[in-house]
C-alpha cells in the first residue's frame, strides 16, 4: 500500500472527476489534502467532510487558477493551515468545442488561461516552497490530445501539448532541488467533462480503445498517486500514458 503520511498535497480542480478521485485517494494514503475548486463548492466541501470524518485532514479552498492573486492566496492559506506543500497536482482544466475558423477569441483565451496559465501560476507559486523544504513532487495532468491532437478541440490540445513540454523543461530545471516533475496523460475518462461526448458517441469512441471502454477517474488517480509516492523517487520528466492502449507512444 502506498503511504503519504506527513505529506501535504494541493490538488487543483478537485471538486469532481480526476481531481476528486486523486484527493480522495491521497487522503486515504495519509496525506493532508487541499481540495481546490472554483465553482463547485458543495462537492469539494462534502469530500473534505468525508475525509475528516475518517480521521484525515482536508481543506477545501476556492481559487480560480487562471488568476494569479487567487493562486497566491490559495498557496498562502495552505501554508498557514499545514505549514508545507509536498505535492502539487495541476489538474484543473476545461474542454470545449471550437472549429478553428469560427472559434471566438474568448473561447481560445479561456482555455489558455485555465489549462496553461493556471499550471504556470500554481507551479510558480509552489516551487519556492518546495525549494525551501528540500524537495517535492509536481504532477501535471496532460492528455492524449496533447500527443496526437484532437480535431475541433485544437485549443485544448495545444494547452495539453504545452504541458508536456513544460513538464520536461521543469524536470531538468528543478532536479538539482530534488523537485520531481512528471505528467499523466489520460485518454477518454468517464467524468462529467466527457459525459456528453460518451453519451452521444460512446460506441464510436470505445471501439478505438483496445480495452473497449473509457477509463474511470480512479484509474487516472492511481498513477498520480504512484508518481507522488516514494516509489517514484527516480522518475522525473516522464509522461505516463493512461489510455487503455488508445495512443501508444514512448
């Protein structure tokens, strides 16, 4: 069993989907978890109460990761509550439709702000803390879309491809400080974000996946937990593909 006793984990976008499953799993492994949310307060607070009732430590914090002031305030609140940050999971993201010749500037900008600027702001705010502590783990959530592209979602794919490059760059930059930076690249996952697409085109989508189904949020949270643990102490700069065999790349 992986244990994270004594560790503090900040998970963005943790009120639902992959972030929710990651926060629950890390808390079960003994970590104190900060459950970041932007709009969905109720599920974040419910998860925090559930963890606390089982004897764990959890703090729900509202912050829009696309806003620098929000991120800095969230990091400061985390330090005030727990005194340290050992693990950052950059999970918050949005997925919207956009044909390239008709996509409004606002749609492009929103995706860049949340999916990419948010990762930058959170990472920049947490790295000085990890440097002072002598190390840490940063796990970014990318996507198969960032590896092969995705028609009608080019803005989303662009951010997820950038996250891969960001991950590899920081792995080298931060290695001297014992800060390990990795990413998980999920394929189709049965979450609120993809629910409509899976409902409308489920068979078409799953027929392209060797395992013939979409993943579950917990199946993405597991590899994130592994990368956050001591079992992954010699892994940095890696993109862990979790997609049921849908995209095979080294």
